[in-house]
C-alpha cells in the first residue's frame, strides 16, 4: 500500500468579490467591511482537492492562513469540509507581499517537518483574489526546492507522484510531478463541497496552531491602487403606453432586429 500523502492547503481571507469593490483609504487594498469576507473560488477548490487526496491516501489535510484574528473564520470553514488540522500565522496580511507570504509558508513547512509532520503536497489558489498576485506558488516552490505546476483544475496522487491537469493555451494539458511538490489550483476542475451542520460543529472543536511570523515583512512595494471611473449609463424614455410603440419599432430597426 502506498504511503499516506499529507497535504497543506493555503487560504486567505479576502473581500467577497460579488459585491461592490471599495478600496481602503490608503489605496493599498480592497475594503471588505461592507462586502463581507470569504476565501476565493480557487482556494475553495484547492481545499476540496486537499480533502480528497488526504482521504484517498490515508493522509492529513492541514489548512494554513496568514492574517489577523478574523482569518480564523476561513480556517474553520476549511475544517468544516474535511481538513483535520489548521495553522494560523497571526499578522496583518496587508503588510505582506508575495515574497513574504511564500517565506512564511515555507517556514511552516520546515517547522512542521522538523516536528515530524511532513507536508508532501502544498496546494494554493492560482492567485490572490484581493491583490491579483500570481507569485506565491512559484516563490514557495523555489524556497522549498520543489517542483511546481500552476493553474490546474485536477490533482490526483498516483504511485508516489502527482498528476495535475487543466486547460492550457493550446488545449488540455497534463503534468506529472514527483512528491514532494507544490501546485496552484484554478476554480472549475472540481465542485467544492458545502459544510454540513455536524461538520461545522466539529470544526469549532479543532485546536488551531497559532504562530508569529518568522521574519518582519518587506512588504509588497505597492504604490497604491485606483478604481476606474464607473461606466456612464444613459436612459432614453421612448414614451408611455401605446404612444411608445412607434419609437420601439424604430429602435428595433436601428438595432437590426426588424427589417423594413
């Protein structure tokens, strides 16, 4: 029987993108106080893959986040759908650039390994939903000296290796990587499961490892963000009741819906 594969899946507390985007006063991030917070769709799929792989191989799925105290909500959400352990790096995520985040994840992997908890596979979302950074997975793999593949939808462990597949620029692509490895996940390859009531109750009882950052962050070197102006919208009143019918017919002809 193959050895168990322990998976570390990394998530981030981000503003809900389904609501209106509002920037913080300093222009350094997206203000989610009105929109609410969640984890990205990419990361929800990464959590689902982590749970599936751990269950299929008899391994452990650990969820990790770097963020403030409120980010525990996202850890509990991952625990509610099948992750069995959680690590929280307590920090202001706005102060951490991609290189800082990759370094902190690498520090967790090394510390856990020294304590006898290996993470054979690290899964991340393809990019950060709030900052658009695509760098963390690559930087993490470089720091750990592991192979990496980006932007895949399916990840399966077979014969002590990883088969990762997804849509590429020239069609469907499949990659084969040895373990240990790093993979970033795009949404769409799997359907994330929803937490059950027993799952939520169980998640509340799981102890969360709390730790401080390994180093002071260098930051993202971001100047500031700005939002493009809202697209103008014009409304033309064609008329009221039956009197509007000729104007509606003229409009349809202009649009090419009707031909004379």
